[in-house]
């Protein structure tokens, strides 16, 4: 089986586990206080691209995916697909995959690098009626169980066994059923993707209630429909799938990354003079733009762009994260950075991952005034943050520290920066093009 993964990603992770050998840890050095202006373009959506790539396992025929972002998480997914036997070719943002003959076992060494690798379970079960994938562990943002995914697979007739750290799924046949994917914290995005990808090749009708409504689920459903699947209701809390005997190859472009776009919106609100973010879908960002409007920021919302012009000090706000279309948990940390310098008392409540506040203690080292009460952080805006050495703990926390560093007085050094390369394509180059002064150096 030919595998062409000629190029490591431009920003391969700075950890010793890379297949290109050990690499030194990198840090970001940010000189704060430079106002941002100009235009920035977000990449393809990471959280849409990962399940789309996994979905190519559902057919023996070639698939072509465009606008795939150049991120370490994407590279891990391509490595997993190659391991499973798929031919993978990547040229710039286009990935071609042909999964003619595949294995159904993905080992811990590959899967442990990225929690989202769990979304190969659905397509493997759908196509091969079996899968053995290492059980993902928790991470700094929370416990991250997959009980709802497994509930969905069982409803379709799969036997589920956890053994020696692996999830093993097996079914003699998959039969459509009703399944409810609502959990204690709302629905599950990757769980909905997984059950959807298994159900498209099940016999009969599957009704997924409590489905995640995120745009990333809609993008996956659109790709599956191009492959020949029969799906209705994606983007609502009820998805109905009429199983088909087989799927064929298809070509698709990944939607723009709404969280990367939202991160630039927050950067512009916090440190911008006049910043335009293009190639985005403003309808995916309503909760974020509403929050920025409430916080007193002036946004000009176009068809596929948003412009943020500085209009002086903002106002404090209350934010509660919710599943889509509510305010995204993946924007919570970045908003905390903005509110840290917004005069008055703001509150941010995390309803999706109640422990996702690792960025707060780092921001406090930069002079933020914030304290946690359960899953709520109460932030009293200060006039000025001061630069400090800080440590990135996860993807969005890293983005928040970059935003804080843009505004802080002095030079902020952010270590463990490989986290940001998991989900932001060349964030340093993109912000530097807006006038920021960020340098990537060896730690
Ligand atoms: N949950 C369960 N049981 C399950 C699955 C989830 O209790 O079986 C809980 C989770 O613990 C959490 C909530 O349900 O409290 C929502 O989790 P969800 O399953 O929706 O998260 P996910 O699908 O694993 C995706 C994104 C995350 C994003 C969340 C929520 C990908 C690859 N990841 O994760 O993105 O925060 O949805 O929107 O799509 C990020 O990009 O930084 C990131 C963490």
C-alpha cells in the first residue's frame, strides 16, 4: 500500500514523539502593546476536517478534501489513516485518500497523540463491522468520556468491550435504531459524528435525538451525502439516517474555522486598530459577535467577512458557554483574555467543560484579577496586563495567552507552545502580518 506523506506539517509539534525525530521545545516571545491592523484569513476548520478525513474510511473509492489546515492534529489523523492501510497524499491544503483495503485496529502509540482519533470508530464499525481503537484518556480540559458514542454504537447492534485500554466494537450486522445522545453537559460533537458515520451503512432508519448542532456536524453530513448517504436534519437536534449498502468517493472543501476566526475577532477587539477577518461564515459566529457587541465593540459584519474597528474601552459582560448555537467553549479562554482588560466585573461560566480554566492562573501571573467559583470565573478588568513567563496548557488556553501577550506591557514568553500548533495554522505569521511582534524561538 503506497503512503505518500512526503512533507511533515510546516509546524510539526515540538515534542520528542514526532516521526521526524526529536525536536526542541519552542516558545513564543511576544512584545506587547503593538496595535493590530490589516486583513487575516482563517484556515480550514480543524474540528470539521478531522471527522471528514475519518469518513473517507467509509469507501474503497478515492476521496479528495480541500482546505485541510496544516496542523499537527491533522497530521496525526493522516498517520492513523495510513496505518489503517489507506493511501494518503497531501499537497498543500488538498488531501487525497483511497482506503481500498483497511485494517480495523489503531494502536495506542498513534491514538494517544490526539483524542479526536476516537472518530475513526464510527467509520470502521460502519464499513467493517468491527473496530479496535485505544480508549482516549482525559486531558487538561476535563474527563472526556465516550459513553455516549458507545451508547449509539450499541443501539445500532454493536457489542462493546473495553479491554486492555482498547475499545473493541463488533457487530454481525448494524441495524438502524433510535438513539438519544444528550448527556449531562448537552450533546456530543464527535459522538454525533461517530454514530452518524456508523449509521450511514446500517440497515434501515436511524434517528439520532439530542444530536449536536455544530456546523462541523453539518459539514460532515454534507460530505457523507456527497458520498451517497441519505441524511436529513443535520444542524438540528434530530438527525435521521436512511442506511445505504455502500458509499462512493467524493470531493469536498472544509468549512472555514470559526474558532480561529473568533480568536482573531477577540484579538482585534483587544489589541486591534482596524482588523478585517475574511473567508469566514458569520452565521457560525453569531454567539461570539453578539458577545463582542454586548461588550461594546463595533463590528461590521459582511457576507463572508467581519471588520473590527477600535472604539475605545469595552464594557463588562456575562458569558455562559453552551453547545452550538450557544457561546462556544472553544472561545471561552480567548474571551477571558479580552475581559481581563475590560473595565468592570465580568463573569464567564463554563457549562461544557466545567474545569476548563487552566489559563486563568497563568493570566493572573500577568496581573489579571480573576477568581474561580465552581465553573464560573469572575474577572475584574485591569488597565494593563504585565508581561511574564507563562505556560500553555492546551490549545485554546495557549491562544488566550497569546492574546494577553499582545496587550501586555513588556515581553511575554509562552512555553509549551506546541499546543497551539495543534489547532492554529501559523498563528505567529498571521498575527505578525497584522503588526504583532511574535517570535518563535527555541526554549
Ligand atoms: N461527554 C460525555 N460523554 C460522551 C461525550 C462527551 O459526557 O460520550 C461530555 C464531555 O465530557 C463534555 C461534553 O459532553 O462535557 C461535550 O463534549 P463533546 O463530546 O461535544 O466534545 P468532543 O466532541 O470530544 C469537540 C471538539 C472540542 C470542543 C467540543 C465541544 C473536536 C475534535 N473537538 O470535542 O474542541 O471543545 O467538541 O464543542 O471536534 C478544541 O478545538 O480546542 C476542542 C477541545
